[in-house]
C-alpha cells in the first residue's frame, strides 16, 4: 500500500465517466474527502461516492486547486471555452485524454500553473493501474511530486522523458486491459468449444489468468522461460504452444495490435491537438 497522502484541498472533474470516475473511486478509497470534489458533466446525476454532478461550476464555490479533464478527446474543443475561466494561475490541470499533447493543452489553458498529462488504465479503481505521466523538462518539481503521490494511490506510476513515448505507453498500459479482456474471452470461448460449460469456462479462464499473472510477477524467471517450464516435451502444453508459436503467430498479432493502437494515438495527437 502507498503512504497516505495529503490530497489537494479541492479537485474538479470535467467529465467523470468510465476512466475519470474510476480514478475518483480509487482516490475516495484512498482517503480523498468527498467534500473536496466537484464533478461537472452534462447528463449524469451522481458520480462515484454518490457525489452530486453539477452542470456548471457552482456559484460561490472556490475554484479548484486541481482540475482533471476526463472528457473524450473529441470533446476537448467544445469544453475548453467554458473550462478556461475555471483555470487560474494557481490551478493544476491534469489531462487523461489520449493523444492530446501538452502543447495543445497549454495553448487552451495558458493561465494554468501547470499542466500534467497522465495515462491511467481502468485498474485504477482497485489500485492496480500501471499509469504513465508526462510534463516537459524543467516543470515544477513540487507538482511533479504531488502528481506522483496522487497517481501512486492508483497503482504503479512512471514518468516518461519524451512525450512521444506516450503513444506506445497508451497502447500498452492504457488500452492493454482491453486486449487482455479479449484474450480471456477467447480462452473461455475456446474451452467452451471443447465442451466446458460457458460459465465454468469463464470462471476458470479468469482464475487461471489471475494465478498465472501473479506467478509471473513473483517469479525469478521471465514469462518466456516460464512458458517453457509449463510445457513438457511432447506433452499437452507443447501441442498448444506450437499453434501460438507457428510463424510467431501470437507475437506478430500482438505486435500489430500494439502498432495499430500506438499509431492511432499519434493520429489523435494531430486530430485533437
Ligand atoms: N476508458 C479507458 O480505459 C481510458 C480512457 N482514457 C481517456 O479518458 C477519457 C474519457 O474516456 P472514458 O471515461 O472512457 O469516456 P466516458 O464516455 O465514459 O466519459 C466521458 C465523460 O465526459 C462527460 N462529458 C461529455 N460531454 C461533456 C461536456 N460537454 N462537458 C463535461 N463533461 C462532458 C460525460 O458526461 P455524461 O456521463 O454526463 O454524459 C462522461 O462523464 C478519454 O479522453 C480517454 O482518452 C484514458 C485511459 C484509459
Ligand atoms: O481507447 C482509447 O482511446 C482510450 C485510451 C486508452 C484506453 N482508452
């Protein structure tokens, strides 16, 4: 467990859907008091922790120290005009938007004390994300330290030196859960095809992935070596691995998957910045 931290005195969320909502849930679980949080979005009535969702910044409420941008990248242009007045010289803007660059955020929110980009994944809600962050060289060290402390409440956190690395990091760590969920689903369907009842196949596939991932994380051996340790010569596992390994089928598929996602993140940097 990370150390308990001093949370900001006030945090605003512009959009608090799947991802920003999961971050907020993680922070509430880690001790963020609800009364420090303001959520603004157009349709939802309540957010995590049953916090009321506002349509605009409530009159008379002091503007937030930290403002988390949790909308889709496509919405940034639309929200930036009314969000700009909420951003003062003592506001830190944290963006979770895929692709959208630091430079473009700076141009939209020039008053901000600092702008920090982070790329979390959905496992933030259980403190198991692997997230990355980017601020330009020479950024305020205190804000970097506060960002690290906040993000470490949600799992592992790594700073990237180069913003362009955010594309590949987003593909691996941000989108990665979706790729793994597909893999688990495919395993489960494969077991069904071999006669296991659907619900049992799903539960077994999930439990197997959880156990194997924990084992790999704790092991002195790398995952490639571990795969070979499972496979007896001429045995069951080898027959299966032969399918995955033929012409490096799985390695190629995943390389292509990550390449497509990385390229899309780079495209989005152009489209929405
Ligand atoms: N999903 C993921 O795993 C990850 C997502 N991200 C990033 O997170 C961001 C959000 O994605 P995700 O959570 O999946 O999307 P969601 O659609 O779940 O959430 C989007 C949120 O934006 C709100 N919203 C829409 N229009 C406005 C507006 N005009 N003003 C204020 N709020 C608005 C929605 O409000 P309402 O509900 O009221 O309609 C909703 O709360 C994206 O930029 C994405 O790149 C990053 C890493 C992982
Ligand atoms: O799919 C997306 O664009 C976002 C970024 C990473 C996960 N979801």
